[in-house]
C-alpha cells in the first residue's frame, strides 16, 4: 500500500500538480511514511478523489469550451446549451441543483431562467415547472422570486463568488426554508460576468459538503460561468442581429409596397381622373343618367387616388427637409381635414427637435392613427395633442369620440402592426385605449431612455 502511494506522488501525470494545487488536496509526508494501513488507505482514497476531480474538472472545462465554440459558430439553441450546462454541473459537480438567473436590464430586476434539479430540467415558463409534484406553486414562486431579488440587490455578488450555508442569514427566509425541504445545505452563487458587465448568476445547491468539496465546486462553477457568460453574450448578439435584419427586411418591403402603390395605383387613378374630367369638359350636355354615372366615376377615382396617396404616406411618411415635428403634424391634420367633414383640432406645445429618425417614426404613427380615425371611427370630432415634459418626455395623443374598436379587432390589422413596429424602432411606449361607442385614443410616449415598446389595448 505504501509503495502505491509513493508511486502516485513520485510519478505525477502532466498537469496533475496544477489541478491538485488548485483544489488544495495533497498527501502529507507523514502519511506516506506511516506504517498504519488505515492512514495509508485514507491518504490513497483522498488522493484518488483529488485525481478524479482534477480529471473531471479538465474534462468539463474542455466540454464547455467546445460547446461555447459551437455556439459561436453554429448558433444552436441557447436554452439547450444552458440546459446541458446545468445538467453537467449536477451530474459531474456533486450538486443537488444548478440554476441560472438572468438580469432583465429594461425592468431592472433578476429572474430565474432555468434550474436542473436532481434529474430533470425545469423552467418557470414550462408546464413541467407547474406540474412538479410535492411543491405548492405559490411557495416555490415566492422562494425563487426572493432569491432573485437577493441576487440582484446584493452588491458583493455582482463581482465575486458568494458561498452560503443553509442557515445563512443573508439568504431570504423563504428560500432557506425551500432549500431545506429540498435537502440542500449550502448554495454557491457566481456572477456571469463579461468584462465589467454582469449578465446574471449561476447557483449550485448541495447537501452537506466539506470545505474541500466546496472549494472544488467553487473552482468548477467559476470556470463554467466564464464560458457561459461568453455564450450568453454571443447568443444575444446573434438575436439582436436577427432582429435588425428582420427590421431591415420589413422596411425594405414597406418601401417596395409604397413604390408599387405610388407608381401603379396612385398614378393610374390620377390618369383615370384626368381622362374622366376631360371627357366631362368635351362632352358638353349629357343625358342625366350618363352625367350621373360619369360624376360617380370621377368621385370614385378622386377618392381612391386620395386613399392610395394616404397609403403611400403611411408606408413612407415624409418629413420634409427642415420641417419640424409641429409643422409636420399640422400638415397631416390639414390633409386629413380635406378628406373628411369631421373637425380636426390640433393642440401643440412648443416642441423641440427630436432627431430625424425619431421624428419620422412619430409622424408615421400620427399619420396612421389619424387615417384610422378619419376612415373608420365615425367620429364627430378628432383631436391631436403633442407636448413635452421634463419628467415624461414627448407625448402624442390622437383621440376621437367615435364608435371605438371592436374587442375582436383591437389587436389586428396592418395599421396596428405598423404603429407598433415604428414605436419599437425608437423605444417608445404605445398605448391604445378604446371602448365601444366611447371613442379611441392612441397615445405615444417617448424619451431617450424609454422602456421597450408595450402595446396595451383597454376595452
């Protein structure tokens, strides 16, 4: 037995010294010199465990690096990537649970994304999470929410790994109780950091562990978290690029449609209108029925020409060179007034320039909302208001006292989608308030640091 132990020490494998040093597991010389079989056996068992962990550490690091590289090159499912990562931590890292918590930057909070528990992956948005036996859903949610709040609010944990005992007073009481019922005696939380930015946290919970076991888990979790943060960042970049490509594709298609409508429909209606009016002038006195039919045709051509031009304007709103947003709103109201007998009131504060890109989208939303009010609301009055306040930013309202939007149509239609897309491009909040026979109000709120677009339809 002694010679076997000495052989292990005298003939280390490449890299073993570094791994063992990092885990701080070494044989004492007194143990090697001992003639007590029990001492030698214990030393050999400890040395074997250290080697196994070092091999596991290296294997898992290599596996995670390969997975991260695959993610960079192939862009696989990020949820599957993290699902495999959490499973690996539980299966190989001698843990009970491994969870991933992500920061929601717009909402300024932290949420549980997924957790691998014993032998199954759970996520709050899946049916399996809701159907897990033995848990009261409200207690589980409260416990997880309390831990998420703690991670987000505990400043030291944003930059360094934190170790918690099961009865650690820093942990929320609900989470301590929940972990205790699940048999977890300790929790380790390490931040998912990329440079100076923290994207979230990975946590592992285990039953009773020795100091050596915890050091092993900390080293393993930190190594995996570094690769996980890179993979998460890359996935978000890829998704952002996909969203931008979709936006460009949508914009290009809208421009194509606008060109087609302008070059074909609008020009065609204009030509028909000119020909009909020329025929009226050249024909002189016509029989009443013929004259009536020609007059109806002239009205139809004029009406559809106006509709085609409005459609082009809705697809590609034109903010003229040097035209400020107040002037553009007045111009839209004047054009709308020509198409309807319904009074259109315009109430404008002194408005600053917001930038061509922002103003273009705001005018597009105003034009779409005004067109809907003129064509569909059956209103007796339409009011456009625009103002700016230091605490609220820019606010635009287009309101009518018409019939409102039917509940089954409130979220449909190209016009609604168009306004939503425009608001999303500038990070604005778009609210649509409507009720049967009580009219509709479209409200756009924008500020430089505004929240992501939200569409609310209140019936």
